[in-house]
């Protein structure tokens, strides 16, 4: 059964890679897809493009691991759970485009199963979502991002969008910056409203919608000219992404705590980042505009 | 009394700035020293140089804060403590030099006091240390760094160097990389072996020895030519510094948990960093050499 489930996630990874390859204009799957195994059980396939035509870097990771006890990071908000032998599989995508007019994006879909001593599933749930981090924001793009997410979620459950977009805002909040990581999207965890079959269909649809919406936005902005100041702004703002991922992100913590493949886990970090103590007026003006968008509730 | 103690730490900051200014060749104290206050009590002075002649960036921070309860990060390894009104003051230095032949260095000296309801000190301790993170390592430099630390510590207590250099290796270990952050130095916490007066003299001497040793090493290496490959190697290896500081460092966690001034706390991060998934042979050769030095026990 594990293999059947894995095939679903690997197909999701494949679809994203095909689309990103078109974007990039050169094939990168063959030379970039690393298969790896994990000592404690399971493994994955990591595809990374670095210093491409469209992407500064981009990681599309599939992983499927098994173990004796779920790490703490996976049990947040799970009460009264009897931990034990588990399987955790999923796909995660982080794209850091070159052009600061194109937002950074992140998508993750995952399935957790807990097994009893006979190897039967005693508990399971899904999690995932996607979110957008613009640098030079466009109102229209953000609206598309949220409207299309709502449209998809409404077809499963009319309450999903409202809840999951709020969860996304809450999850991607950076307390020490008093800012969100971006303009949101959807985030869900510990979900088992649907049957396991329908949950997987739901995850497939989430991944597909992410891809369509992101490609739509990126296509519009990828040829827009940008200045050195705007690129510098992007590099400094990317620091927020690093801060969030290393200090707060449960996915990263899960990877570190489960002794995962470190290159794959940290492939989410941007290829190039700057930190700057003092900001000049040009930077401040760009940030002021961005923060206005970031602090807005985009629930549509 | 607080003011008297603060003066000691501010003098330490001043001495370092004077020396670093000589290094930099241009004055930067006047234009770079920001005074700030913290809403909950206390404040500090942050001096940052960015994109200088010698430093890519460098932060020399003094802070003295008061509050109702010490944050968790300050209580690690403190057992049976009755938390309460506290004062925490210290100086921390992080230098990220341009030239990859010159190591990154870090120094911190700090004093914690806990007060009873009458405002009398009910408990106190000191902490601190300094450590070195080379990119293109020189055996001689690392030996100087450790020998001089041992020489200083021996004059206070013959057991200090052995214990504090081990604590440094343990503290600056990056579990997810299975590497130390650098070649070590000294680290101590919860120390109250000496009288409070002698503890402060000890901290002054630690700061002075750090400065002398670092200036000695940096002076030797600062004019050594380097290649683009070596600079790139430094930028990627700096990622380890970011990973350590954001994921594990108690000083950073203390700052974030105590609602400190975020620009000052994160001034420890390098001005420019790269993450790279695939490494080329030149990178691998440089890293192989470096890891050999990093994994060596330098206790002299």
C-alpha cells in the first residue's frame, strides 16, 4: 500500500517538474534528480535547479520516510495521540526566482500514518498548503492566488478556504519581525475530514492548483525589467525567508529532528541572501509598500 | 550599582571599537553607534560596520536589560532557580571579514543578576567566551588562539581552560551538519566561582584577550590575496553560521524571547550568504581541508 501512496506523490512531483522545466527553457530533471535513502528507513528524490534562467534556485522534493516514533514537530496540536511506528510522505516545493517581480512560492502536501503492532493503520491525517512571498507586489496577482485557492477549496468544503487561509496567515507569522512571511494562501494540518482516498485526491488538487496559479502569475511577471536596487531589496527580504524556515518552520524542524537528508531539507533556503543593518531610503520605500500588502487580510 | 556595572561593559565595547577602527582605517564609531531603549526596561548601544575596508560586516553590541522574569534561554542548565526580576548586561562581538583568509570571530561577556522583592541581589552569574571560525585555516593561527586563551585562563584557575574549551566545542556543535561551527576557543556559563568583583575583572580580561588574539591573527592574514573560488567558499560556509545562530544559539534565542531589539540581535548574521545544493570539486577540496581542522580537538 505504501508503494501505491508513494506513486501518487511522485506523480505530483513529476507534474511540477515538467512545468518548471518548460519555464526554465532547459531540461534539468535528468541531471538534477537525486535519489537517496535514509538509514532509519525510507528515502526520497530531490530535484534542485540552481542558477537557472528563471530560478535563482528551486527545490522540488519527494520524500517518504518510516520510523519508530514521530518526531515532536509532527505532533504539534495533536492531542491524546499514541505515538509509534509511522510513515510520513510528501512533496514540497520552494521556488526562488531570479526576477524580483516574480514572487517566491512554497507548496507542500503530506500524509502521515501511524501503525499498530500488526502493521495496520491506527491513525492518519494529511497536511499541506501553499503560500506566496512577493518582493515587488501586484494586487492583481495576489487576488488571483487567493481567488483560485478559494474556488478549489469550495469544491471540497465551503468552510475550508476561510479556515485554511487564516491558518496560513497564522502559521507564516514571524514573531520577532512582527510580519507575515508573505501574502498568504492556504495551510492545513491534522486534516481527516475526508476519506483517505478523497484526502489524496484533495492533495493532488491542491498541488495542481498551486502550480496553475503560480505559473499564471510568474508568466505575467518574468520578463519585467528590474533595477539593481530592486534585486538588492529581494536579496535582503529573502533573509526573512531564512529566518522563518530556520527558527519557526515545522517542516524544517521535522526534517532536522527526524535526522533527514540535510541537503534536501535546507534546499528550501535561497541561493543568495543578504542581511543589512542600515537601510537606505530606496529600500525603505520598497519595504513600506510590501508591508502594506503583507499585513492585509487577503481572504477573498 | 547597575550604572557602575554598565560602565565596565561599555568600556569593553569602547576598547574593541577603537581597535576595529584602526583596522578599518576609517572612523565608524560616530556614525555607527545607535543608542536604543527597550520598552520593558533597559537598552543598549549597537555599533555596526557594513561593507567596510576590512569587514564585510561587524557588530559590537552593548546591552543592559531589566525585566520581570528571565527568559527560558537564559535558564538552560540552571536548576532550582527562583526566577524573578532580573538584570542582564553584556557585550557581544561578531566580525565577518571580507578576506576569507581571515577567520570570522565571536566574543561575548555577560552578567546576570536576579533580585529579591527588596531589590537586593539574590543570585548572579557570569557567562561568555570567544570562538573562531576560519574558512581557509592556518594551523599556526589556531594554535595562537588556543594557547593565548589557556595562558589567560591559567592565571585565574588551572582547570578553566580544559573545561571551557570543551564546553566551547560542545556548545558550537551543529547537530544537523555533524560539524562544529569552527575551531573553538572558550565558553563558560553559570559561573560564580569568583567574587563578583573578580568575575568582572575576569570578563574584562577575556574580552581583552579575545581582541589581542584576533587582531594578531587578522593582521597576519588581511593582505593575503584570495581567488573568486575562495570567496565563494567563504560565502557558502557562512551559511553554517546562520544555521547555528538561528537554530541553536542561546544568545539569539534569549534576544528573540526577551523581545529584544531585533536589528541588534540579528546584526550577528553575515552581510552576504549563499546556499548551494551541489558543490564542485574545488569547493569540496577546500571543505575537506577545513573540516579536518574543525573536527580536531585543539585543547593545547
